[in-house]
């Protein structure tokens, strides 16, 4: 199992939302083919087939737990996990 798959499963499990690295979370979204736009400390992620816009900000190098929850919900709702698990 690759480290990317392990990280995705960690996000999907929901057991450590407050202990997720911001850099790893943004890399996950990029691997899921989201487009990134940065304005100051706001990292805005969009994808053509996803209606939601993910607006993430780091907090001491970590992702905010409610934003990890938002990312998880988008991955589940749009069934994006298969894009990485199949790799």
C-alpha cells in the first residue's frame, strides 16, 4: 500500500482530523486533480466535476479539523477515493 493510499485512508477514517499536515492535505487534493489557486494564506481548490469550492488555510503547519472534514465529505460525496486507491 502506497503512502498516498495510507494518507487517504487516514483522512477517510476521520479519527485524526486535528492531526493532519496542511502540506499533505493540499498534495492529496492536487493528486485528486483539483486546481489550486493561492491568495495570501487561502488555498482555494476547485475541480470541474465538483460543485463545492474548498478554501483551506494552514494553522501552524496543520490543517484545520473542520476543513479536513469538508475534504472528506467531498471525497465521499463525489466518490473520488477510487482515483487514488487504484494507483
